[in-house]
């Protein structure tokens, strides 16, 4: 009986560590798809280009700066060529992109 409890305990611990170390974050995976589909054309594969020669290089911005800029574009506070794509983003997608983009370097 002790052996069964030991094995169950070990299995639970193993499961916890596998989940904690799992690199597959669904929000970041979703953000990567959105970035590739809607952002990379103008901002570059790694966020290294100034879109339309006018924007900041986005992979040099922190998450807060990215989030603020995306929300400002979405609301129309900032007008730019990417506004239609940004206006379609949900708040959740903006937050996910804000975490994803700084890691593109």
C-alpha cells in the first residue's frame, strides 16, 4: 500500500513539474499566429523594421509600451496604416501580443 501512495505522489509531482516547465503557452502561441498573419508584413519577421518607415522598431519596446500603442491605434487615438488590423484585435489578443513581441529579438 505504501508503494502505491509513493507512486501516486511521485506521479503528481512529475505532472506538476512538466506543466510548470511546459514552453507551450497558449496565449503566446496565439500571439505568434496573429503576429505572423497581421504584423510581420510591415514590422518584419522579428519586429526589426519600422513599419512604413515611420513606426518605432517594435522589438525594442517593452510590453507596456506595446500594449499602450496597440490600444491607442485600436481606439483611433493614433492613426496609422495598421489601424484596421489593430482595430480587430481583442483586449486579450493585445495583451498576448504585448508579451510576445519583446521576445522576438
